[in-house]
C-alpha cells in the first residue's frame, strides 16, 4: 500500500516539523514569551504516558481480556485526585533542590546519598529499557506492516525498498537518537527544563490522539454503523464470554487491582512521567488543569479501543493479532492516507516516550553512575568537562540497548506484557518516594534496603522467567524452583499459586520493599541532616511565616577568594565562560553582585545557589558531594555556621500537634543545643575577656599615639621618618617651617634633596652607616626654599626589624643657627674685649714707663696729662670689667637686687639733667615729659638707673644729627611705663627678636662701641623687678623702648 | 455553591475522593458495573467532571487570593 520511501520520508518530515516547533518555542522562550509555559501544554505533555503500548497494545488487551485494559487508565485517574497534595509537594521540592530526575529526587530526600541515587538509576534503567524496546518494536513492526504491500508495487524501486525494509530498525534508532539529542540534550541546561521539547511532545500527543480517533471513527462509523451496531453484533456473537472470562478466574479481580495499583504508581514514578510532571513543571497551578485535562485525554484515547478491538474480532482477525488492529483495518479497506496518519500517530506515541525516557535515563546515567565513577577513578576526571558528550553517548547507548532488547529478548511477549514489566519495576520507587515526603522517620538505610529488596524480587520474578522463556535458562527453574526448592519458584514464591505473574511480582516485591523500608528506617537512627531534610520534604506544603534571618553578621569573607574557589569547582563540569556565568548568576540570585566582602549567611546562600545550578546539571547528590569537596570553610566560618544553624533551629516554630510528633527530635536537638550553647557561652565569655583587654590596650595605644603625635607636632625640633629606601614618609610642622616647605613638597623625596650641596658627601656617608644600626649625630646645613642656609644638629636613629635588617629611620633635627651666630658673636666679643683691654693696658703701661723712666725730664703739665690719660684708660678698663662681671652674673643667673623705696620722678629728672648737656653737645634735643607724678616704688636704684642710662646711651649713640630724644613716663592701673624714644637709624625688623640677647650687636653696633651686654642687662634688671621691656622700631625712623614696671600694691605718693 | 467550592478545595476531600475512586473502580464495587464498558466510561467521565470542579475551584480561589 505504502512504499518504504514514502513512509520514511513522512517520518522525516514529521520529525523535522517537530524540531522546527521546538526551536521556535526555544527562541520565544529566550525572548521571555514561552508558548510552552501554559497548563494545556503541560497537561498534553503528560499524555506521554499513552505510548505505543496504549496506541496498539490497549486494543490488543481489549481483544483478549475485554475491559482489563481499563485499570491502566482508571488507576491514574483516581490517583490524580491526590495530585494537588502529592505532585504539588514534589514540584515544590524540585524547585527547592533543582531536582533533575526521579533518582535525584529520591537521593535528595535521603541525605543526597549517591548509593541511593545509583540504585534508583539502575532500577530505572533496567526497568525502562524493555519499555524502550517495546516502543521500537511497535515502530519497526508497524513500519513493516504498512510497507509490506508497497514492496510489491512495481512503481517503487524494488531494491531500495528492500534495503530500507531490512534496515528500518537501525535507521529508526539513528533518527530517534538524533531527534532526542537535538530536542532534549542539545546543551547542558542547569535548569533541566526543555520548553521546546515539551511543546514538541504536546504536539505529538495531539497527533496521536487525532490519529487514534480517526482510526476509531473509521472503524465505528465506516466499517460499522456506530457504537450501537458494534455492540449489538458483539452481544450477538460468542466473543462476549471470551472477553469477560478473566473475571471468572479466581485471580481476575486481583489482576485488575494489580494493574490499577501499578498504573497509579506509573503515572508519576515512571521516569518520563516524573520528568514531565515534576521536572518540567513551571507553575504548580498547571497541576490543577492537568488534573482534569489529562484524565479527559486518557478517556478520549480509550473511547475507541473497545470498538476497534471488537471490529477486528468481528471481521475475523485473530485475537493474537489484536495489537495491530488499529493499522490492519484501515489497510484492509485500502485507506493509504488514513494508514499513514495512523502510523504517524503510533510513531508519535513511541517516539515521544523514547525521547523523554532516554533523556531522563541519560541524565541519571551520567549524574548518578558515571560521575561517581569518575570521582572514584582519578584518570577519568577529564570526563567532567565532557558531560554533554557523555549524555549524547548515553542517549545513543540507551536507544541502542532498547533496540537490542527488542531484537533478542522480548520477542515472545505481547506489547502489554512488556509494558507492565516496566510498571512493576518503577513501582519499587513508590515506598521510598511516598514515605520520603510523608514520613519523617524514613532514612537512607531504609530506602536502600527497600529499593534493593524490591528490585531483586522484581528481577527474580519477572526477569528470570523471561530469560527462561527465551531459552537462556533451564525451564526447570520455573517448574521446580532453584535447586528443586519449590518455595522459591520465581512465579510461585513461598507456594502462592493462582496469581498471574505480574500480580505475583507486585505482591512479593511490595512486601519485601515496604517491609525492608520500614524496618530499615526504624532500625537505623536518622542523622541530623536527614532530620532536616525530612522536615523540608514532609513540610514542603506548609506555608508558614518566612524564617527570620539570623542576627546580622560581619561581612569579612573575601568574595574574590571564594569566587576563585567556586569557579574552579564549576570549571570541572562547565566550560570556563559558562562556569563564570553560573557564578555570576548565583551572585545575582544571592543579591551580592556588587559586594567585596560577605557574611557567613551570604556565603551559605551563595553555596546554595551554586549547588542548585550544579544540581541542575549533575544532580543533587553529585552536586552536594562536589560542593563538599570543592569548598573550604575556615575555622571562623565553621564556628559562625554552627551559630547560624543553632539560631535557625531555635527559630523553628511548629504547631502543638507537630511538636508532639517531633518531641523526641526536639528533645535531642535541645540537648545538643544546650551543650553547644554552653560551649558557646564559655567561648563568648573568653572572647569578651579578650575583647575587653584588646579594647583597653587599644585605648592606651590611642592615647599614647595622640600624646606622641601632639608631642612630635609641637616639639621645637624637626622630625622626619624615612623608609628603608631613604624616602621621607613623615615630617612634623617644625621641620616644614625650618625648611620653608609644605609637607607635600617633602614627603616622597629624599633628604639629599634638601641638604646644602657642599655637605652632600658627608650626608651620604652618614646615611650609609645607618645600615650598621648605629645612632648618628652630626651637624648639617640645609637650604630652605629661598636658598637661606639653616644650621642644624641631626640625630638619626635607624629602625631595624627582628632580623636586624633596616626598615627605616627617623631623624631629630635641631635648628642651631642662632646658637651658631651667638657663638660667632661671643668669639668676636672676646676678641674685641681682649683687644680693648690690650689697648688700654698698653697705653697705661707705656705712659707709666715714660713717667717712671723720664720723670725728671718731663714737666708737670706733661706728667698731669699722662696721669689723666692713665686714669681715663683705667676707668675704661674698670667699666669694661664691670660689664663683664654683669655679663657673668647675667649668664649664671646670679643677678642680685637690693630693693628700697625709690622716687622714679626724681631719678628720671636727674638723668634728664645729666644727659641734656651731653645731648646738646652732640647737636641733639632731649625732651622729658611726665604726665602725672609717679608713685614711690620698691626698686634697686643703682640697677634701675643703669637701665635708663643704657637706654639713653643707646638713644644718643644711634640718633642722627639734630635728632630728638624723648623721655616720657605714665602709669596705668597696674604698671608704670617709661618710654625712651629717638628718631635715629632704627633697627632692622629681622633683628628685633634678638636685640635683648646677650652679645647681640645689631648691624649698626658693628661700627659703634659695645659688646652686646647693655640691652641684655636692661632686660634682666627689668624682669628682676617683675616688669618687662618692649621695643618698637622702624629702620630709618627711630626706635621706642618701653619699660613696664609693676606698681606696688600700696603706693606712696610724694 | 460557595460551600461546595470550599469542600472541593479541602485536601481531606481530595483524599476521600481518591479513596472513593479506588473503592468504586475495584472489586467488589466494580461488579456493580456488570463489566459493561459503557457504565465504566460513564463513571470515569463523572470522576473527571469532579476533578474539573476541584481544579477550577482551586484556581478561582487562588486567583481571588
């Protein structure tokens, strides 16, 4: 009827159409407008449950056992009533743990145990491979059917047709492998959601429903006159009794219930159903639509099962061919388009199952079998980076294995039998999953024991008989049991007879599975982690107030270091760019994208987000293990983590009922927490003590630092700090002032930049000796900004580290310019004094000798002249000596004053009289003015007179011709002020601060007599009287000296 | 109607409904259908209608909240 080429072309076009739809959906999803994200696509995709087994096998079952095919669909419909409780919980847990497969789900509940995941994966693979084989068998056999007549068509290339016909199996395997990889495993998706694949699946489900309904309508309304006609003909035939005979058998209803229970479990626990219902769910509200739409789909696809079966039988086909009735009837009446449509419908049913099953089994194979192996065998480590290629290989391998099963093992079985074997295998997941989400005591050991026991019983009661029927094992095994032990007959274990093989498997596998699961869970103690996971899984639907965040903790963990650690871990599984992208996404999810340092809670959140992404790619068990191995907590992080855990546990609030059920757990937890709290309290006390001590030390240090800083900043010496390279790192204000530069101009440069060039070699020599660690003291001359030389005394102290290496140095620089100048002046003065003494003594000595030797020859007048000169020189010497005695007293601070009542008016008037003549002789005008009579004061008259004579002498000395000298007096409430002013040469402003210093002689003094003792004496005497002396002067305009003498408390007016 | 919707939304009702379905479609109540395909399909359809009511009542309640 149809040529192989046409059919194969139709298949290719159909697959291409599905791929285009999937790619379009993926593009729209990337744009944020996913057409697959709606409840109808979700509900339709669940119809992957209706495989070729439903499409062809239900008719076969109906033709042999009547309505016994119905529990396969009634069971799921009834179980769906609980989906809002069970499936919703599973979806929430999937979102929380990024579950990727049913094995991943079971392992996530049981301590993320890799053995649990591996056992579940093995159960799924071994259980589902026959199912994949079943689908391939359906495609290959129906292809042969629809093309068998086409081979004899003379218009078709005969050779090509025969070749296609004989290689159809491997061609279909190749096509389906490519189709599955393109739609389901094209890339490693951390979310493991495939919107494109789901849409393609939904379309396939619509196609198979439409095709089956078309076939049903054709049989019911074209071959017969509707349902009534069909059922009337059926009632009139002898077939009715045949089809209801199963109910008369003792185990008939037991078989019905077995199918019912198996299908209830299969609708959610078949790996492909779990994948579509749980992993691909994007919104838990979609479940509510699926709860009625999916059962409606099953109702519709089954509505014509019985009519087609009856139609085939009424037309004389054998019941053994009933699996093919759906195709045989359209073919018999030569309806090529209908035949092709029905074939494509059947192909859709099979291809959808193969695609989803191989994707989810490949995920399990790589995540739960391959990765643990890679972890175990070091040299396989490179495979982590080729996870995607491994999945491709797994998909191809699984489909090929299914093909192998179809070719060599299950030939004797009918389609329904093969499907139910798989149902019985996945039933083994039910206790572990349902117990895991509803029973808190369930633990890993119980799950491992239950799963293993149930699976072994399944192998023993289902697989072993199939091997016997294939002739691989002796039939005596079934007839007499192993070693002749009748109680161990695989199909009649412990002597139970009368059950069909499937019901037998269901009974014993569940007894063993549930029994070991409960006993194991009760026998072994669950760990804290298991308790926590049990709380999460059992209470997944509890919507309580959000858990309070624990108290705010310090963000001290360097995120950059953690990034390196995490990206290195991710790079074991992803390409480098993708690893970085996953890390960034995790940062964004945790809300710490901009942070530099993070707290322990943020680190835990980050680890959680990374683990979720990783779990999406490699499964939660492998991800958990990878995170444990790849991330490191410092001791402080571990300590804080313990605290956070304690706080979270303390914040847990439950209802009284829940509390009662969890009382043992909480008592133990309380005991643990109490122990922990005691340890923590002790540590906190210790920490508080340490913190107190540190605070005290810090306070002392701060105080000292402030003191030293103030000292350094206010000290009269310059201070500079250098690093080990001689670069100045600190200078105080005094040094800035000394060098006449801003701080910024000095810091960062070397001291050599400021030294007088002539001393550079000396400085470098001194500085090189710093390396020996010796303190160096030397004189150095610096240049300030104006080029002025500053003489200093430098003390440099090297700073060495514990190994004796130079870390830097500091130098204290004392300005000795003034001292140097005084030294020079003192030297000059002594020289001048000696010279003056020598002149006077030479004069006296010479004149004395002349008088002694020539006294006879000299007349009296000459003698008198000589004696006058001698007397004059002697008086000069006496005055000179007095000055020096005064100087010596001033210098050693031994100036003694002889106080008595003194009338200052009178003394000043006498002085005025004495000096008026001398002034007029020099052409000067001396004025004297007293505002008011001055009070009697206590003073040393002689010393005070010396003060005013010194000041008047200076005024006379430095006045210019015809100048005026004024002497005035006044009084304030506290003081008597005497001012002596002149309009002479004045004093340079730069000299003013020093003119009262001992031996200081101004520029003008250099040309005049004097030793720089007079004004120093004035200052010392006035201060000895408790007063003070001031000077104001302007160069070229004269000077004013003011003497402030304190008034006695009780004054005596004359 | 409000009370019916409230009843349909309760999880206890879901469990009860599941139990009822399990009992209805298994021995011995299954014999009430006299193994007639039409009766079973009718019961199946009624079951689906109730599932539809459960779904829609939940959805409307969710959308209101």
